[in-house]
C-alpha cells in the first residue's frame, strides 16, 4: 500500500513539475532540455557533464539540441547517475521518441 501512495505522490509531483517547466519553456519540456537545465544548474560544462554521463561532448550537445534521442533504458541510466526520478526521465525520453513519429499523443509513465 505504501508503494501506491508513493507512486501517486510521485505522479502528482511529476505532473506539477512538468506543467511548471512547460509554462517556463513556452511548451512541453524535452529530454534534451531537461539535461541542459540540470547541467546548467550544476554549473558544469558540456565536457564535464558528458564525462559524468559517460558519453561524448558532441553526443551531449546533440541530445540537448534535440538532434538525437535516447532510449528509455538510457534515460534510466542517466537518471541513476544524476540522482533523479527515473520515471520522469523515461516519460520525457519516450515522449520525444513518440513526437518524432508525428503521432499526437501524450506519454504518461506510472510505476507498475
């Protein structure tokens, strides 16, 4: 039962966070924008942050600029490395992948 309460609480917090960030962003937040925001708030260069994620600086730049996407598995790995909620990272990464297909839909990820 505690897991359900935590899941509902986490879902509500993620929804609130996403709505707030979308309002600041003038639209839905992308996974790359999330990475850029975390990197900037941590005051790290592209090279420093890329090393932290064990990817190249060029690849990080491509992610942040929306030129490349990540799989849900890689999103989970990044969330663990950075100490963030994996569900939110998976949701944004999955939304980016769906948006690339042209399907107009919203991804919502919940803990099973």
